[in-house]
């Protein structure tokens, strides 16, 4: 049940309560009249009846939307992706130095990320990835030998990191923040909290938020806060392209959730049966836009998570716990929670590094559109030409970054052997969605990335030509203005010179004689 169903107007809710009969009662008429006389003091009877109606239904609604006793929803971690283009690569290198990650790892020779990035950026083709290992807070105790020390958000037990050199101008970090046991149960605990319906004023009416609507809002808030905490970590320590605000502060993120009893994103039933309400609240009730892992049939990937606009760059990797005990995991000889997360981190990070290119291109598209629609490119006498030229310089320098990235992305997206390397195969969970037997998520990403990169390249070239022409016209216009100003100044200087000569002559002997001559001439 979505928010529009849960938060409807009070008049619509009361209609279900046989409002016609209610309006005929003397009590209703008296309270209506009193409300009209003192609306700030006495509530409309419609509102009172709606509140009473939902208060009776709250216990049933809380029970319906809570997971059953044998279920447990485990929010295990969150992956966050950051890109480093030519304009941001120095931030990555300096961030490694600040964190102390610019030194060789004793346990793994030649595992210096700073040297690795510099070497790959010099390669004309890029390519390759580097495991940063486990990242733990300073002073933490662990039996692991291959780990780095670094500050982490308080709800994070440890982190994992992988560096990807996609092209020579595009470096990517995929960080996996693994939540501690207390924070991991936040979805499950919040879905079990009993809530009371409340009304919120909206225009001339009210919205009614029942327990289901409140739980949806709380799940959305949890996701937003977890994403913001991880994004803040990047902005503080190793800021890159997304840290610069290209998506308005958003980052590409992917949460990992496991369910103990229920399959996430179940297939649509042929009959009218609906999945459990808590799956709907989590936006895991439908397989229409999901992708299933070829090597682990119960592992599913989807984005965006919600039906709203507030999480367009957030994805979900979900699985039922029983499906984690497959042959793939057995071959890794892992069965505990940490081992499962490590396996999935190895499995999914390659895909996430390619998937996050789409949000990056979306951000570039927004930037180019903003330049095109900017007042900077309009002839307005009120604008300061120096400020306009400064903005043009900023735009041109930014577009150099766009041009470098898109020029390399086009051949990269058109070469499956490069793009699909180290990317796990995911196929549509619903075979009817795309109608191709061999269609994969990687193929879909390659098509979209290639098309968007071509569009961006053409738009960027057109815009740069326009900026160059506009800069030339602006310079010519300002030259004409300067010439006109100089002409006016020349006239002013001539007049001032004549006045100064006249004043000098008035104080000289010649001036006095001339003055006497003119006076004598006037007497005649």
C-alpha cells in the first residue's frame, strides 16, 4: 500500500463510514455549527469521526504490517560509489595520504593504492582493480592481517573497499560499509513498532497517516540517513565527483538486505493474492524491475528502490538467508555472516562500478542543461562582464572534464569484453520485461551508457562552440563599449584642458591686457 492510499483526504475516509447517515444526527449538526462559529477551538466532526475510525483499526493495521515471528530483516550493509575524473583525481591521492593509505601493505606486496592509481592513470586504456581490504576504526581488535585503519561512521563495524580503473580518466571506489549487529536490525525493529494514526493539515483538508504510511516514511528516512552518513564520509576524507554536488548531494548507493523466512521481490502471482504488507513497505513486493544473479538464483538486484523521486540513485541487493548456502558460497568455504558479506562484496562491486556510471552521466547532463539555460549565456546589460567571463571560464574547464570522460566511455561501453570483465551476470527476474533470452543487466547498462555518452559528447561540443562564440561576441561588445567610453572621456579631457588654459590666462599678464582690451572695446 503506497502513501497515496494511506494518506487520503478526511472526506474520502468518512465516505466509507456512511457519512450521509452521520450528517442526519442532531449531534453532528450541533458540532458542525459550533465548528463554523469557533473553528480554531472546535474540530469539525468529520475529522473527529475519521480519527475515531482509524483508532479502532490501528491494532489490526499494526499487526498486518509487522513481520511474522519467524521473520528477521537484516540490513547488513551499504555500498557507496564515488568517481574520480581528471578534475578530482588529486583529491583521491591527497585523501590516501591523509588516511595513511599511501604506504605499501606488508601483508600484500605492491598493494599501495596511491602508486596503483598513478600507474593506471598513465595507461592509455585503464583497466584493472585493486582490493583495499578491510578498513577498521583505529584501535579495533581483529585477527585479520590484511586490513587498513581509518575512521568510520558509528553504526559501521568495518568497511571494505575496491578501486577500479575503468578508463585512463575514470577511477572508481566502491566502499562497502558493514553495519554492526545493533544497527542491522533497524528495519526489522521499526516494522514491529506499533503506531497510532495521526492527521496532518493540508490545504482545506487533512491527510491521514495510518501505521502503514508511517512505517513507509520511517524506512525511507532510515535509508536516507544511512546514505547521507556514508556520503559525508567521502566528502570528508576522499571527495570526488559526487562529493562536488553533481547530483545535488546524492551518491549512488546499494543496500544489502537478507530475509530469514520470505523471498524478497517475489514473482507476481497469477491470482489476486498479494505479498505480505511489510514487503510492500520495504518496496520488495514485486519482481518486475529486478534482476536475478545467474550463479545464485535467490540473489536479486533492483533500482530505484522506491516509487518516489527521492531515491533514484539507490539500489537494493536482497536475498533469503536459505539461498546463501549455495554451491558458490561452499566453494569459498564460508558460512558465517562476515564470510557471506565478503563473498557478496567480491560478487557485486564490479557491477556497481559500472551501474554508477549512469548517475554520473545523469549529473553531467544536468550540468550541461544548466549551462545552456543559464542567464550567463543571455545578453543582459545589467550583468557584470567580468563575472560573465569568469563563469564562462568555469564552464569551459568543467566541460574539459566532461569531454575527457565521455570520449573514453563510448568505446568502453561498446566493448563487452572490457565492460563485462569481473561483472557478475544478472538476468531479468521477469522474463517478459525485455523479451530477449540473452538479455543481461550488463548489456542493458552498456546500451544506456553508450547512448548517453554519445549524447553528452555532442551536447558538450555544441555547447563549447556556443560558449566560444558567445565569449567572442562578448569581447567584441565590450570593446565597442570601451571605445565609446574613451570617446566620451576624450571630449571631457578637451573641455577640461580649455578651461584650465582659460584659468591660466586669467591669472597671467597677457590675460590682464586682453581683459583690459575687451573692456575698452566694449565701452566704444
